C-alpha cells in the first residue's frame, strides 16, 4: 500500500486527536458566507518520503497530477507570477485585473543576483551548483522576501527548499509555513517530489529523500467530516512515476514529460468548501 497514504492518515489522526483549535482567536480566512474559517492544527509536522522506494501520491483520494505539474512548472520553470501563463484556475482568487499575483512565487525565483561565478537567478544557481559544487551546503532557495511581502497577493506557503547531495543522491528539505492538509498537503508533496527528480535527472544524480517540514499543519472546521471519510477509504499500491529520460535540460521538461503508471485511487469527488 502507498506509504504516502500511511503518512497522511497518521497526520490527520494526530491533528484531530491532539491538535489545538483557534476558535477563540480572530482569524483572517472566511467562508463564502462570511463566517470565520477556523482550524485545528499541530505545530511542526515533519514527514520523510523516500523517492527511491516509491512515488508519494495519495490513493485514498485522487491528487490531480497534471495540474500539480502545471503549477510546478509555472513557478519553477516559467518563473511566472501571472495566471495567464497557468493552465488552471487555482490562482484566480489571488490575481489582480491583469492576472498578476504580485511579487510572489515565480517572481522571486526569477530575480537575478551577482556571484563570483556570474549572474544567476535562484533556479539557475541551484542548477549550477548541483553540477559544479555538489558538495556545497549552501544550495538553498527562499522566496519569503520580506522586502516584497507587501506587494504579494498571497504570502508564500511553501517558501524554501534546501538541496543536499550525498554521493550520487540528491535529497531535499521543503519548508512550509502553513499547510491546508485536505486541499494542499499531498499536492505540495507531489510537486516537490517531482521537482527533486527533475533537478536530479539533469544533474546526473538520483533522487533520494524529500523531507517536508510544516510549521502549521491544519484542518479547517468544515473539512473535518471530509477528512474523516477520506482516511477510511481503501488504500492501493503506489503508482510508478515515469519521466522522459531524454530530457537533460531543466527548461525542456513539459507536463507531458511525466506520467503516473497504474495510478489507482478513490474516485469519489468531494465538494470541498474553500476558505479565502
């Protein structure tokens, strides 16, 4: 059975059984009817996924793989902050009349800085170091730029990646300030597992472990009945991620470069309310 399911179920049960409710606090998010969207949370959940063993996608609920990859490439490859470059509507609520989400996500990755070896943005610096300085302990990206927070339509949730090479294996740590466990948890895990594999492939490495550190792992009040149902669903064997091995340039990957083979999942579609 999928280990991603095991980890997700354990997280959900821990939050529901041992988490802290914010019902006595004034909160920013609201439901569409204007009601405050409260959560139950655990502080600092740390999950570890071994990408050499299996691909960490849920089977107790479908994770929309192609849409995940589309957003990943929008941020990390296109380095865009405009929803006109994105083939989904998941960012529409955060975009202005021109489609911009402000100086967030891809905008930060695209900012160039001067180094002794030349000028790089954050993505190209990672690519350079993985090929030229793989023993470095400084291969880090960070998009939580305090100077620009006031011009971001949404503060970054998954904000930092630390890459570390051990022998011929690339490992990574994803730091996330906040994670809506129902709508975004496995979405982010899938994305950054793929990102790690992308960087590994074009750098002549193999992908190893992805460690996911979540500062505030929460479940919204109106999501509780849904997650209770999902974690009781039958589990399936993890699918196999197939990547086009002919791609050796990070910027040549497309959505079609990735396929999930034998992906079985709970096919029920849930009407999930969204807090804004």
